């Protein structure tokens, strides 16, 4: 086998392994069924105890329907890249009483993490 072919084969095998790893990670954080409703209660959870990143901004829909895993709330964390956009959209939808659809994934401990909001 020529050196170039050998390098190409190793590169392809490495790429396949990477794709497999990314796919496995994706399964660990599977997207759930979007839920529609009206924003009810919002909770900004303080991090005085150092708990930053554990449901910093929680959202409950009117009527408290179950969002995922038996939980009636979903969250976004300040560590999420789109945190400010999600929070701004949720607060605007709440202020205007607009219906929203929450898209979420179930995190590693079973909570519902908001990935984006449409309204």
C-alpha cells in the first residue's frame, strides 16, 4: 500500500470514529417533542451557593403541563451560548401573552433544557 493511500485510509477511519462518537453523544442528549403553550411562571435561580449552570432560568407553562421526564419546568443556563436570546424571547412572549413552542433536550440528569423558542 502506498504511503498516501495508507494516510488516506487512516484519515477515513479516524473520521468514521469521530462521527460515531458525535452520534453517541447526540443520543445521550436526545431532542424531545416540542411543547406549545403560554409562558406562565419564570424563575431566575440565584447562584449564591455556587450552583451556576443548574437551571439558572426556569420556565413553567400556563396549566403546568409536563414538559419532559415528569417535570413541569424547563430551563436554560447562563453558560448556554444562546441564553440571552432564549430569555429575551421568553420574557417578551410572557409580557405579550403570546403562545410559544419550547424545543428542548433532556440533559444528563433528566431535566429539560430549552434549546430554542418559537412564537
